[in-house]
C-alpha cells in the first residue's frame, strides 16, 4: 500500500511507503526531529534546515493529522555526538519510552545521534514500543531484524564518519591548512593511488 503525496509537497517515494505503518502507529504522534550541529550551520545551510521542517508535511502525507505532528527543534546548534545539553533528544527518547510516538522522522537518521550508545538506546525503545523510524531512504521498524540491521549500519557509519571528520585536525600531518584557506591532503603511496 502506498499513500499519495499532497499536491505541492515534494516527497521521495520511499518515504511514503506505508506497508509498515498501521493504525496503531497513526493513533500516536509523529515526531519530527530537527537539528543542525552548529549555529554556523543554521545560518549557512538554510536549505537543509527548511527540508527538515518540511518533514511535518511528509508526516501528514503519510497519514498523520496535522495536530499529531510534534516538531522537536530544541537541539538546533548542538552536536549529536552526545546527549549532554540535547534536551530535544532527551524529550524524544522519553516520549518514545512512554509510548507516545508512532513514528520518528528525520532527513537522515544520523541527525538523531552520532554515537552508538544513544542510537541503540533509541532503537531499543522504538522496538519495545512499536515505534517506527523514517528518513529519506525509507520507513524502518527497529523490531524487524532487517530494518534493525540497516539502522545499525547507518548509526555505525554516522559515528565513524563523525570521528573521522573530527580526528582530521590541523595537527594531523595528512591534512594541513594552506595560507589561501584551502587544504593540502597528503596521500599514502600504495593506498588508492600509484606512485
């Protein structure tokens, strides 16, 4: 079964797949989690922020009433690397645990948490409370083995990429700043290139 999008709402087809969405899910609220990692991103990446807020309309297109869509944006300007100071994420986890949430929507699930401890806590609670997770790639049920495998991989990749990005610093000999604001990236002979 597939819902049809509302006119004027640009929604990826996969996000509208409703095979896993039941009446039980729609009887609870849809939570849209909005986050940018830094205040600078909030200013410079306005399209990304707008796309995240558009998930409200996607939830409605997937069958939730507009009054059932809860937007959590208290973590704007905060990194997802840890839960300290992320009151929005804590509220989301608490409400999932209380059974208030039918689905959690995010542009990409990596917006939810950048470390596996927080990610798997949310997945476990979603599985126990029959809460779905949706992103631009699809709708997932954390209690389903295959969906949990995909979500686990997404979480692991998110944490790994976050660690790699933050490990590469000015002190890293393979990534050095130039005077012009660019970067010189040194490659290792024999790794992806020929000498």
